[in-house]
């Protein structure tokens, strides 16, 4: 199907004699035509970034949408604006199907399209524009069909991920039928949190290597009622060593956030490059991150993050892989040093902490987790991350060792814990890490 897009884009480029680019409605690149000549200005920064990064920035998107492209039903002209990186004017062909915008075709105007009649104001459009709009209509039908197919696979994936263990075999069989031969390859689940749950109409999946299906899971339906237990931990918990630790965020910043699950096909269980590509692309989506966090704080202070579960070959294992991926995403969002994309087997102690039920912090630690004592909480966490080595902790915090001892004394007085006791240290360390989640 991607070849069909390229053929239609090339038809538009040939009809109008201008390089064309096709993007979906979220400004993700689908196909582009080659441009002729040696004029470097034809490849202005906006077009170059779109091709190289396969997506336009949010600022570029807002700039173009200000011209009404999302509402347009006919071709419209966009003037150049060097200050915005748009050195050449553009003609935008809205790509629609049954009244719903599916994407946009962009044509760079080097001057020879300036007098081209687009059909506005009652004047008939140039025949070349009519021909281009017919091709754009064909693109719209293809995108709509792909969106429907992707939505069906996404629905099957969602059904499997939220199913009870007793329903898992039937749900896995239905997804296998939908995936066909792709179900025989190693599969991996990517979780992105938080995620803006989409509207009822579905956008097509981005053209990314190995991406098979995706579904948004609202907070209330983000996990099965009987979730599988966490896998046995391997390795040792990660420690920040001499790195600075971020302030402890408010409780429950992401545990109840809507998330996205994406199913990726791998070449082999060890070849995770495709999954990382999918995760990094999705994190650049305008749907990733944002939304109000509990307690009235702004969730954008904690950017979105992605997690990768363990590759599986049996579709019935996808719910477990989903819980692993979501745990890794939550850990990456809580600990910036782990992200923005974290793999399940690299998150250390969070493999255990993310499997614990959501409860209020332990009473002795609760006063330390208030905003008034955030600096003391950070000091205690860095000290414990450094295995209680005062010199390393003071260096990581950028303070004198005596200042560290003074703060730790305040922590002990505030919590009633003895930081010379291993049990008290473990309790405090777990409480601080759990607070990040």
C-alpha cells in the first residue's frame, strides 16, 4: 500500500511540475517526491526536517494549521515566511475521505505555480489542480482504508491486553488471525505514557519499520483485572552513582494515566532497533505527554516516556509483555536517567516496585514527601542511591559533606528512622522510589 501512496504522490508532482510531500493529519511523513535542479532553497528547513525526521515539529504544525488547512476542502496557497523556515511558498491539497481529513499533500512553489488558479472565489480551478485533487482523493481513500484496518487490529490488541487469563486464548487466536503471517515473528510491546486518547475516527499507523498495531488504553482500562505477576528480577537494581537525581515528583503522577500500546514485529528477539525507532517516533507525537496530573500539577513538567517489554513468540504472552512495557515506561518517566525509552530488563528495582499495589506512603515517610521537604527527600534519595557513601552523595548533590550530614539528621528527626539501620534505609529507599511512580 505504501507503494500506492508513492505512485499517487509522483502523479501529483508530474501534473504540477513541483516536488510533492504527503503527510498524515498529525504531520507524519508518508511519501515524498524528488525535486530536480540545484536550487538549495527548494529544500527549505521545514521540508528537510520533515523528510529527515519523518515528522514536522509542533510549531510548524501550528503555523500551517493557522491557515485553515484542517477545514479546507479545496487547494489553498501558503505564502513563504523565511522567519519560520519556509523559504518557498506552498500549495496545500487537503486529503479527505467522506468529509474527514486524512492528511495533506504539499507542493513547493518555486514561482511557476504563482498564477495557477486553485478554484476559490467561484472561479473554476486549473485542470492540473483538478487532476491533482483527484489523486489526493485516491490517497484519502487509501488512508481511510488503512486506518480502518489498523483500528481493527488495534481493537484486537486491546481486547487481548485487557482480557482475563481465562479469556486470553480466544483473544490471542483472534489477533493471530488478524496479523496473519506477521504473528509468526518475534513480537514486542511498546508502551507510551501518558497518551492523549484519540477521537472516535482513527488515524492510520505511521509508516514505521515493524509497527503492526496500536491501541490507546484509558486509565480505567489500562490493565487486566487479573494482571500477571511481575517476572523474576534479574541483575541488580540500578543506582545513580555520582549522577544528580531529579526532585521527587508528586505521588501517582503516571500510574493512572492513559497509555498507548504498540505492537512491533522484530527480525529476531535480540534485534530491538525497530522497537526503539517506533518508541522514539511515538514520543514525538503531539499525543504523547501532557494532560493534567493528579493534584493539579502540570504533567508536562514530567515528559512522556516509553517502555519496551520482553519479546515473545506466543501471542498469549502479550499481556505480560504489556505490563512489563508499561512498568518500564513508568520507570523511565519517574527516573529521567532511565529514559526516555527504557527496556524492562534495565529498570532494576523498578521491576519490583511497579508490581506493588498503589498505596499511600508509609506513615513515617509521609512528612518527607510533602513539597516543603522536597530538598530533604532528594538528599536522602541520592545518599541511598550512593549506597550510603557520604563523599559520593555530597559530590552528586554539589554540597559540603557537613551539609549532607545536617540534612540527613533532619531526615531522621522528621521520619523517626535510623539511617544506620539497614531495615530503615530499605524502607526509606523504597518509599522514595515508589513516590516517583
